């Protein structure tokens, strides 16, 4: 058989390793101490196209415009409004969306919107 090992020896060895690791981590983090933090440059994923796509998806999902379109579609389906009323409401919504886009470009004096912003 082998030599007996005491629990205290194991605890001491583990404690030494933990102390070494703690010192190493402190040394590694010291190089970042006075540097400014930078936030993530992406919303969900690192791919710029898909990140913009997901941003647009979430923005559209919480958009009042989408909920109004869904509501009038259900009302049309169940016969509560006519197709003329549906087209009128849809036209007003799309017209307001276009108006806000034009106003945003006019306010900025130039069009710096990405193609994803324009959809």
C-alpha cells in the first residue's frame, strides 16, 4: 500500500493552488484596471446584417402599426369592417409611416438611413 494522506495535507495543497490562482488573476486583471470599458457593438449576434435584421424585427414586433394591421385584418376576416374601410385604414397607416420617414430625413437634412431602416 502507499503512504497515508491526511485531509489537512489535501486542504493545504488546494489552498496553495487557490492562492496561486488568485494572484495570477489579479495580475491579469491589473492590465485592464485603468482602461475604459466598451459595450458590445451588437444587439444579438456579431454578424452586422443579421444583427440589424433582428433589431428591425423586434422594433416591428412592438410597433403599434403592426398591431393595428393585425387588428384590422381580423376585423375584415370576421366581417366587422368592409374591404373599403380596411384599405382606408391601411392607407392611413402607411401614409403616416411615410410621413414620419420624410420628416426624419428632413430634420436631419440628409438621408443617412441604412436600407434596413427604410423597410
